């Protein structure tokens, strides 16, 4: 392991970050986590150690801390950065736009300045399908117009533009902009998974918490959308497939350089009711639900054309919806209160 490439993973203690660290170790890289734990728990380090046999180095710091970042690149030689640190709640971004621009945009600028100083020029960035807003048609191709409908989505679009400008100024930079669709599921071990604080805003963690008895019933936001059963359709992707997409992007950038913008999705859309049924199959539990009004800002259907990532990176999502739900249920049922609760063994 001593000659493994060091990869700095900002936000590495979070949901996608933890799974990306696991995939990095499996692929022979050495992840170093940089995270302020504002939306994660240090217990993830113990879990990663149990899962991979090695404890990732951890720097507890903020992505906007220029001095700390400078020190990180001085102390350790990194081959690349995977940048996941950021805020992601749409509703909160409407209420606190300055905070969102500060963490997501200023944080990225601070990171890029430190990378330039430390002479590290390879970055994989966590963008989002949210940059497409309400697409005119589905599936969504990478050349569709970007028209995010909320401050969170706009922070992702601004960062995409900053990276494009930087790449234009200096050909040594190598960037992969990965537009994630809806990551769900958990590592099959049940040791790491999604652990949202407070009431989950996303469908899957909410359904999982109903199944485990933490919440009474699911509110289905809207049943009058122009979709087959009237409920919203999304492209749910297993978080381990998503994590492996980062390895494919990193490998591509290292071998060929360049500027890559690609969707990471499965190409399949599932409705809210289909997800509920899949989770009932996986858990053997009934999920009580009631129909509620549409959630403001929601769109009817959003799913990817994943063929670009397949052609360019040789990557494809492999895990189906039943596997996603079974893995999410294993995590939730063994850790009813997430990392803060009972041990997952
Ligand atoms: P997460 O909240 O679980 O992980 C983000 C991590 O960043 C957390 O561990 C948090 O503590 C850390 N962080 C937040 N602010 C920080 C700061 N100022 N300094 C240092 N660390 C900080 O979220 P996630 O789902 O793992 O998402 C990771 C990235 O992927 C985010 O940038 C998010 O916007 C993006 N993304 C997520 C989704 C999704 O549905 N989960 C979809 C598209 C894009
Ligand atoms: N949804 C729902 N009830 C919930 C949370 C979400 O009906 O408690 C619906 C939501 O309206 C959307 C789908 O589930 O149609 C996915 O929502 P999520 O917030 O997980 O992802 P996003 O809307 O950001 O793609």
C-alpha cells in the first residue's frame, strides 16, 4: 500500500464520500478524508476501517479554511482530489442562499487555489442533475440546457463554469464534472449508509425510516403528474455504482487528461409508488402512505441518458432497484439510528 496514490476526498465522511472511500481502497488508492463533520459522523471512520482493513487518514476542517488546505497539500503529496464537501438541501438553499454560495462556491475556490499552490491539477467534482432544472424531454443528455431552479442548483452550475474557465486558462488542469442523479442504497455490508440529520428530505431515507418504525407514514408529494401512475419519476442509482463512477473518472483523467462532463445515472425512471413497492418487497414491511400536495419546485420526471459515461469512462451502473432497496434496508435495520445508534455488527 505504501506506493498507492493519495486521493484527497473532501466531504469524505458523508454518504457518497464514505462509499467513494471504500471504492478507492478497493481499487488500490489511499483516500484522505477532509471534512468538517457538519453533516456526518466520525464513527464512519471506524466503519471504513472494519470494511476495508485500513483506517483512512482524516483531517477535521472546513473547506473554506485556506490555511488548513494549504498545509494539507504541503504535508502530503496528492495525485488528485475528489470534491464532495458541500451543502445539498434545496429548501435550505432557498432560505440561506449566501451560506450555500459561501460553502459550495467559495469553498471550491479556496480548494482550487490551494490545489494550484500545491501543484495538484486533477479534480473530480460532485455536480448534480439538478443543473438541468425541468428538462423539456427525458432522458437527459449532457448537452441539454442548464437551467437550475433553486440556489443549490445554481451553486453547482457556477462551480461547473469556474472549472471550465480554469481549464481554458491552463491545459494542465484535468476535470471531471459528474452530474449525479438520485443516489440511494448502501454498501452491501450494512456498515455504511445514508444518515440524514433531522427529518429526511429525500424519498429513500424517509421510506426506510417509516419501514423501521421511526416515522408513521410517507407523504407522497403529488399524484397528478403526467407520469404513468401520477407520482414523480426519478433515476435512482446505487451509491456503490456512483462511487465506482468516481474511480472510472479518476482513471480516465489520469490516463487521458481533459475536461469531462457526464451524467451518472442508470437511464431507468421509477415512480414514488414503484419505489415504495420495491422497498416493501425488500423489507417485508408495509409502508403506510397518504397522498399530499405537490412539493414546490418538484418536476414530473428526471432520468439520465447514461450512454456518454458508458462510452467515455467504460462505466455503467450495475445494481438494480431491488438491490438498492435491499442494501438500504440492511443498513437501516441494523442501524436504526444511523451512526449515532447501535453498532451495525
Ligand atoms: P453529505 O451531506 O452526506 O456529504 C457532504 C459532506 O461534506 C458531509 O460529510 C459534510 O460534513 C461535509 N461538509 C459540508 N460542508 C462542509 C464544509 N464547509 N467543509 C468541509 N466539509 C463540509 O452529502 P452527499 O449526499 O454525500 O453529497 C456529496 C456531494 O454530492 C455534495 O456536494 C452534494 O451536493 C453532491 N450531490 C449529492 C446528491 C444526493 O442526492 N445525495 C445528488 C447530487 C449531488
Ligand atoms: N417524495 C415524496 N415524499 C417524500 C420525499 C420525496 O413523495 O417524503 C418524492 C418527490 O416529490 C420526488 C421523489 O420522491 O418525486 C424523489 O424526491 P427526492 O427528494 O428524493 O429527490 P429529488 O426530488 O431531489 O430528485
